[in-house]
C-alpha cells in the first residue's frame, strides 16, 4: 500500500521524490529519464488533459515503468485500474463544492469497483506567482504566498477531518515555488505526510522543501526540461 510506504518513510525521516508525468507530453525520452532518476513514485494525471486515449496511455506507461504509479486526478474520468493508488484529492484551499466533495461522489463507485487504494489528500493551492491551470480550471483562488497562517489552519482542518496527507501545490509550471516558511508552518502544525510541488527546478529547491518539512517532493515540468535533474540529485 502506497500510503503505508509514505508513512513508513516519514517515520524514519526518509525523504521521497515523485516525478509527475503530464500524459499529453509523455514520450520515450521521459521514460528513460525516469528510469535513470529512479524516483520513489511516478504521479500521472492533471487538471486538464487535452489528448484522447488517456486510459490506454496510462496502461502503456504502467507496463513500461518499474516504479509505483499514482494517479493525480483532475477529473473522475481519469480513474483507471492501471495505477497502484489514487490521490483522492479534496481541494481544501478552495470553496468550490464540486472539488471538495462533488466529483468524489461521482468517482467513488468506480474506484470501489476497481478495488483501488485511495489516499485521502487535502489539496492546497498556493499562489505560485502566476495563474496556473489548476487554479483556472478549478475556479478557485490559491492561498496568498505570504499567508502561512491560512495554509497551516487549512492543513490542520484537513487533518482534523481525517485526511491522510496534505499536498501543497504552487501549480504546474509555477514561477515561484512554495515559500519555505509556509512549508515549515504547515509541517509544524500537522502530523500527516506533507507533499510539496509546483515550479521546482533545482536541487537546492528540492533540498529546501525537504529541510522545511516536506516528506515527498513532486517534480514535473523541470524533468521535461532537464531530464537528468533528479538523477544528478541522487548521484
Ligand atoms: C503540479 O506539483 C506539480 O501539480 C508539479 O509541478 O510541473 O511545476 O513541477 P511542476
């Protein structure tokens, strides 16, 4: 079970890395760089997928990957059996009821039928310096980057509601990563695993996120731009 793996690593203060695949942009070169980087997890999905045949592409990717594949869904139509687990995201930074509970009701019967592991995730968007697909498509406002107290209170509420992890996301391709003091504030006030992503492009940014309390860092866009970023980090 993926959640158990994340919790076990957290209890040993072992930091985890995930690569986010945008299925619209995935190709063989990316597959090779993922193999070289050897991340702990590969995430797949997104707020907006424009190419058809998503399920078939996930199945193809799953067949080629050696790493656990976790669905990071933007919509119930992305639910597929070709993953090891699904981040069951509730967009708790927003006030769009459809993304707090509505789409979950639509997706739940199919997830149950497929017998997929769900990881109940409090998904928190933080302003990443420019509007991102996630904030635009969700129709929600991200939390301002200087409001660590709002982010921490939101994460605490998520934990109290029984969510199993928190994902702080500046959005894919963000120009600014999540501020370290905001990561620190959330980490200090919650016990559940903390995922951090959005706009991370350098080893130093990955290290800073870990040092501030992230348990799992997600890198997407930068892997497309610098395929050996994670491999060089681990070297
Ligand atoms: C986005 O956190 C992920 O949801 C990754 O963002 O593509 O900017 O790395 P990047």
